[in-house]
């Protein structure tokens, strides 16, 4: 259940994202709204990382593999004081630090630059393995889109993570089923189970379930963990929900006003 304060913050961030997308004429709104709850809970309740701890050897690692949802990540980084409001609102403008995919060399708090889909899980496995070898207790979290599961690198990474028993790795799948238009993945949970992971299925918009699943991983997991988060693409704006038209589209002024009103 969302607390009132969390609910208001999520709505505030969604309105900010809408206005940024309108002004920039760029952004993946549906994907960003699909994972906003997940990112907010991670940065608020789960990840051991702050702006002052971003280079600490004891920090957790977070990787957004579905990098086109950068508006959600940037909005949460702003909310948690990694970047300034001025920087957030400069998204995709000339000389901005924020592009359509976030650059680790430019954006405070970004561990890995994103681009081609399917690479984030591979990088996360490499980091988790390195931490294991060095006997460092940090945790590694990666958010992947269900479309990335079409990539062979996803399954190859799971094989390595299972074989090396990387119980410091948590992969969160944004399962909004937009991939069903090409290849249906169900029964996905059974497939993931067969790779030797702890698999937890949750409502990806329920803050309590997100927190419980990720904290279970942090405190008790003896195996690498996958959180299968059932989500709605475009969550919170009816015209956008599960509508492929809004995968990569900016609202016009009339659409923007209606969306802002719906979120108010």
C-alpha cells in the first residue's frame, strides 16, 4: 500500500516527467511510468547509496538496463538529491547532462551508461562476481525490461549467475507484457525457476510488495534472485496505459493538460 506522502511524490514526479517530455519533445513515457514505483522504492528504502556515498566501496550498485526509461531514473535521482531540478528539466536539450540514455560520466549516481538492450544484466553479473571474488558484501540490483528477455545475453547471464551462486545479485524484471506483441514469455516464472534462481512474483506498483521482495533478497536470499514485477506500461494515465502508441511519443499541449489534470 502506498503511504499518502509516497503517493503524492509519485504523482509529482509523473507530472514533472510529462512536462519535461512535452518541452523536450523526447522521452519514453510508457516505460518510465512502468518502473517509476520500483525505482522510487529502491532509492528510498532499499539501496545503500546516497549522493555522499556514490563512490564508497561499501555502496550498493544499481543498473537500469532498460535505459530508454531514463526519465524515471533521472526523476528519482533528482528526488534523492543526486542531480538538481535545473539539470532534470534540461533533459535532451543542447549541452544537457541528460540524454535519452543516461551517461555515467555525466550524471551523478549513474553506475553504467545504457544503450543496447540486454547488456545491463551482463554487467550486473560481472560486478556481482567481482564483489564475490573480493569478498565484499555489497548488493547489485538491475532492472530489465521484459523485451530484453528476447536477448540471448539475458539467459547466458542467468547461467553464469546461477553457476557462480551470485546471491548478491537481484534482477528485477519490469513485466508489463509489451513484449507479448512479438514473443509471449509465459510461463516466465517457471522458466526463471529452472535456472536456479529464487523467483518472487509481485505487483510492481505496490510499494509494500516491492520493498518486501527486495528486502527479503537483501536479508535472507541464499541464491541469486529475480523479482518478477507485474506492471502496467503508462501506469497512472488512462490513455497511455498498455497503449503501444505511447512507447515513444511526446504529448501535445491538450494531451498534457488532460494528463496533468488526471494526476492532480
